[in-house]
C-alpha cells in the first residue's frame, strides 16, 4: 500500500515513486559513508591516545550515546577523506536539485554528523545522537514520526537496526543490502530503490590480507637450506606449518597497519585505493578478521615446539609496536622491519629443531634493513615532486632521500659481504661457491632495485614490484636453482 500523501507530486525525471513533497531521510554510517564513523574515531584514538581506550568501559556504562559523545570529543576522524557512497550521493544531489528536502538522521554523535553534513551543503536538517539520546532503531523512528508523521518520509539505510524506521516510512531505499535484509524490508514497506555500492568479494579480502606477501615467509626454510636438510620430509612439513603460521600472523599485522593508517592512506595518491582506505572492505569486517587470523596462527603453532610459538609471539609484539609507534621514528622503523624478517629465519630454526648461525642472523638483519630503507626511499622519490622539503612521509622528509639512499646501499652491501664470509666463519663441510654465487646474484639484484627506486619505478612495496619485474623474477629463479642443486 502506498503511504504517500495525496498532495504528493512527482517531479519529472525524479524516478519511479520519488516524491519531492516527501522528505528523504538518509542514514550516515554504511549509507552516505562507506564506513563506520565511531570505529574510525576509535582507531584514531588508539593511534594517538591509546591510554584513553581504558576509559571506554566507563563511558559505555553511561550509555552508547555518552560513549559516542566522549569519543568524538577525544578523537576526530578526517571526515574530508572518509569514503562516500558515490551512487547514493549522486541520487541525493539529483533529489536536492528538484527541490526535495533532505534530512540526515544518524546514530553517530552530532559533532561527527555535522562535520560530514555541513561541507556537503545539501541537508535541510541533521538529527543525531547528542550524548544523552542514542538516535538509533526505535528512537530514530519515534523522532522521525514526531517530525514528519507516520508514512511522511522516505528512508535510505543499510542495516537491520533500521527496520523499525522503515516500518514507519512511506518507502524504503536500501544500500548494498543482504538478501535477508531486502526480504525483511519488503515485509514492512515498499522498496523504491536498491543502491549497489558493492559488497566485498573474496578477492577483496585476499587483497587486504596481502596474500602475495606470503612469499616473504619462505624465509623460514633458510635453516633447512643452510643445514642441507630441505628434503627431510618431517622437517620440511614442520617448516611449512611455520610458514603458514607466519603468513596468517603477518596478514593480521597488515590489517592492523591499514586500520591505523587509514587517514594517511586516504590522502596518498596510490594507497587510497586499498580495500580498507577506499571503503571496499568494511572496517568491521577487518576488525573481525584480524583476531581470527592471529588466533588461527597461534592454534596452528601449537603443533610445533613451544619456542616457535614464543618466536611467533615476539614477532607479533614487535609488529604491534611498529604499527603503534616505531614506524614514526626515523631509521628505527626500517630496523624493526629488518628484525621482523630475521625473526622468520629464527622461527624456522625453532620449528625444525636446527640451530641457526648467529652470523646468518646478522647477515639477514643487515640485508633486510637495507631493503626496508629502499622502501622508504622509493616512497620519497615517487612523492617528492609534489612535496615541499619540510613535508614528511611517515617520519622522513623529502630532503632526507639522498641520506637514506646512501645508508641503504651501504647496509645492503655490508649484508652481502657478511653473507659471503659465512662459509668461512661457519664452515659446514661443503664448498662455499654456492653461497658466493648467490651473493653475486644478490649484489646485482640489490643494485638493480636501488636503480629502479632512484628512477621512480618502485611506487609501493619493493616485494610487490619484484613480483612483477622480469629481472627480479630471473634473479629469484636463478637463486632457487642454485640452492636446490646444492642442497
């Protein structure tokens, strides 16, 4: 049954069922924006004032409206960069151009709601939580009915919590609904339109957890290669289990990093296309997936020796410290990443019960410290044309690029030299020529990567570039052949 007022008039080109005399009410989180503003603010709070998170239970004890109000006072999401639902926004602008009243009605705190609505300059009124009343579900329905009457408004939303609102609306407009939500809404009112803003696919999740970066965790096989035990079935199985554990744990770290870096990623010319930054993957999904990945890694690690689980925990703690603070400290960030790679080799030795040479660990730290500096240098080179000398990329200024390049090349060369000395310092009864051949290949590849970074060809992570670079692929294949033939 059409609940439209008999005085309702339909504007030409406004779409079937659209009525310019009936206000169009719009939700904020997940509808106008492809994100949740409360979670966004909590992530900002966790990044800048982590101790304030201890106050959350106290705020929540005074009600969800109070919680939202206090979080909005303590942390401010960069609303200018929040991903918007483009299809919804286009529809709203068309409706506004035809003279229709637009109302933003949201459970978000009023400070956040106005910060989003005011720059758009299209809403005739903003209804939001005020620190006392949490304007969601039945409370939102009652407020809208009091303002416009039963069936006196159309409503755009995306959540089952909006069912009470749709039951009192004239017509419903849905944003990326599930089939269950669509069926439930159809039972309470007429559905005028469905906006398909794109639900995340499997490829979206795989992109977010950086599956292609799992190749880094093959470093856990290094102890087997060094001990010439790669073809031992039991040891190889344990090492591969360790690889899976570190892959799952590292994917959780990538999600955490992306969550904490959302404001900066959205202002980055390339990182703004990442699944979380662009809104293609809902933040809530990432927050659920992250602990699942870490729990799965810990559960699988129980199949191996307990020291391996400790190494996995140390890696996770180091990466947590990196995400929260270390990545903002010059050179410490790159060194932490280098240590993270070395921890993989150490964990591989603990997984298979083979003692790894301290010399090899030192070589690894130097090599990967240099690779991390290469990543920072590449970021500065690609962004430098649009930067002032004092502007920063993380902790680094544009003017630091030359110094970073010099240090990075030096450290990488030191790592290669130390590796070349490995057969002499740690004789194993085998010829040293395979190691020296690998050192030659590594020196060539390192020089190639620094040259590509200097030319501005490496736009993101060096590993990502190497996976698509023919020369890097050739280096990787040649290295694998040498190692397999001499193991």
